[in-house]
């Protein structure tokens, strides 16, 4: 008996390489032109701000805190949509935005294949059952539809199987709450308001099931410990984002509805980024497609005990995806929670289908293969297992190829660091072009309200000027993304106005050189009219006293400083603690 078992374990050592190749096959068309960019709207948005974050670090050697290129100036790290705090932001930093974004997609799809296989094995699926689950999730339509359409921060869904795996390990060894929290912090760092909320629903559902089955609150303790680890590990991202959300809440009243027939259809409908008759959103917001071979396996899974609990995950997902079709149902309940109330598009929670059904199919395949082994022998069992996995893989990769084909089809050149920064008016079609050319894009369609001036100066005009030109002169200007340094020679006090939006976290101080007369400091103020829909707003200004001195205007929220200290201390401590625990004989290996 030891021979086949040892051979199987030896073969599994090569599976990460297999999953890397499968992930590459899934997104192969995007590497046809490595230096090209995607032209669809959501991709234009995310590629623009990834490039801005990259410039902040490589050009100016500054943390990517402020984005002067968007909407006349807006937060970057604190923006819920920002991806600059994610570990995978290193790939655009190292390889450039065009190639780096593609490598990011490949990496998260690798995680989807690898994580689901490991989770399947932890759920006691055989190699064949876990491989089928891996193939169905990694090449499944939910990831392909969202990522090809430009929802790049939805890529963190590829980490969800790891979240579940670490949670399951944590039920027996609480130290697994450390990687659980680290992975949750990663999901938050990649950005977006949807995926962290989905992860919370998924883990809470599984914990509730386990509490009922074990008659113990320990599963909830795992989630609490994981949440604490996530908070301290990701504080550098979480604290600024929380501060921004509290100061500038997004109010979304949109809703939607889907019936059961539509949910099933959207799991097998071969469609892409295109309108859906009678629906508010396009198909990528509804689809979660699985291979056509899965319906018999899904039905058979109703008889399989070891994976049956995942039907509860399916039921929870169906209740949320139904949206307003169920009055006072799960979606209505979620919308009354502090964070969830501002979410929209309930059909995105079809991710719970995309996770649960592969596991159910893997369990069903295992049960059928065992019956075949008893009746027909191991050879027939292996042939059937290979055929099922191969058909599912071919189906999934074919769908992926169509989705990712011709997405990255836009050749563009990037501006040099020396390009003079000015603002231009435009819309979503010109936004990325302007940013890549080194200019600010005044057109703003951010969902979250920002402090915005009613108007900013466009074109080739000075980006810093004195409201009272006769008060003196600006001798020299040094502009960077987070900081503007000015050498002033003022005969009388005046207001220095910067041609970008005010934000409450801009600060000013007199730097090197003679101090202002009478020791009077410099105060950040709002200048000019704001938009009516904003609670506050206006241009960034500084009340500058008379004198000759260097004025430093910089953006650095206190929440970022505190978060950086907390994360900087917590991450190495948590890593050391987990590694120490892993060396103990009683701990389990991944």
C-alpha cells in the first residue's frame, strides 16, 4: 500500500508547476503583446492609478499617498480601489505597468488553481477530486469575466481557497489565524469594496456551520484572531482607507434582482462583456460559468456526505444574488450593516457559487470513482477520472481564451519624468492617455465623494501662484506627487494657491532658510468655490506670511504614519511567531 501512496505524494510535488502552466494557459492571449495596455474602461482606470503609484515610488521616492493626476487630485493609498499596497504591486514596479499587470493576473490565477487543490485535499478529496475542483475554479467563468473586463482588484478572489484552508487549520491550531489574517490583509490591500465583504460572508458562513456541528464557539474565535492579525498586519492600508471612508462616505442605493432560473443560466451561458436584456448591468456582473460537464456531478453531490455542507454556502450565495427579488432577504440584511450598506451589484456574490460548486463536483467525482473502482477496477477508474478532468479543463480554457483574447490591444508610450505637469479636461476615454502623457485628468467619475474645487486651471499655466501677485514672487518651485517645495520672497502676507484639490491631510511648514517674519506659521486653507454636491472642497492653498523662506506643502495623513508603524512592527513579529510554532512537532504542515 505504501508504494502507490508514496508515488502519489511524489507526483503532487510537481503540481505547483502544473498549476503555474495552467494559469499561463488561461491568460495566454494577454502575453501576445507584453507591452500593450487594455483599452476597456475599468482597465483604463486601474492601469492609470497603478502607473501613478509606480511613478510615486520610482520617480519621486515617495510612498504612493496622493494622486495628483486624477480628478484634479485625490487620495491614492486610501482610495478603496487602489492596489498600491498589495504585495503584487511589486510586479508593475519591477517590470513596468503593461507587463506587470499581466504578471499579476497570471499570479492570482495560479493561486486560484493551487489554493483550490490544497483546499480540496484538506477536505479529504482524492487527487482526482481535488484536481477537478482546482480546474473548475481556476479556469471558471467568474474570474475570467471579471478580470477580462477590468475588475483587476477582484483578482484577490484567487486567494479565497487559501483563506478557507487557513481557517480550517485554525480550528485545530489557533496559530493558523496568523496566515489567515495575513491573507485577509492581502485581500484588503489589493483594493475594492466587494472582495473583502465577500470573504467575510464566506468565512462567517463556514464558521456558523462549524459552530453548529462542533457545538463550540471556537470557529468564531479563529475568525476573531484572524481579523485581529489582519488589522495589525494591514494597518498601513486599512487605517487610511477607514479614515477616508468615514470622512467621505459613499452612498449607494443601487440594487438588482435575479431569480433562480437566471442564476442557473448565468452559470452556463457562454457570454462576455455585453448587455443583458432587462438588466441593469452587463453580463460580466452576473456570470460565473462552469464547464458543461458539471450539472450531473452537481446533482450527484447531493448524495455525498463529506462535501454536503457546501450546499449551505450555495444557499447563502443564492439568497444574496437574488438581491431585491427577496424582500427583507439576505441582501436587504447586508445593506443594513455599516460597511455593506454602500455596496451594490448583489450578483457579484455568485463568487460563492464559483467556489462551492467545484468542491461539490470534486466530492461527487470521488464518490463515482470509488463505485467504478469496485465494479470495474482501478484502470477504468483512472481513465474516467482523467477524461472528466480533461474535459472540464478544455472547456474552461476555451472560455478563458475568448474572454482574454484582444483585451490588451492598445500600444501607448509613457511620459518621461521631466514632463511638465498640467491639467486637461477629458472623459473616461482620454483619462488614461492623459495620465500616461504625464498630465492630470480633470474628468472625474469616482464613486466616492472627494473634496473637489469647482474649477481648476487647465493647460499650460503655472501650477502654483500667488493670489496677490503684487505681494512678492515665487522664486523657485519643486513639484512632486506628495510634496511641493517653494522658495518664496514675500513683502506682505498672501495666499499661495496650488492648482489641485484641497484635502484635510495636506500640511505646510517653513523649511530650511530664514523663517517668516514674526515667527508666524503657514496654514493650509481651502481656496475658491467647490462643487455643490460636495460637503466641502476647493483648491489647495496656504496662508503664507511675509518673508523669504522655503515653504513645504506635503500630503501625509497621520493614519498612514500610525499604520506604517503598526504594520512594520507587527508583520515581522507575526512571521517569527508563526515560524516558531511551525517548528514544533505538534503543528501541521501545509
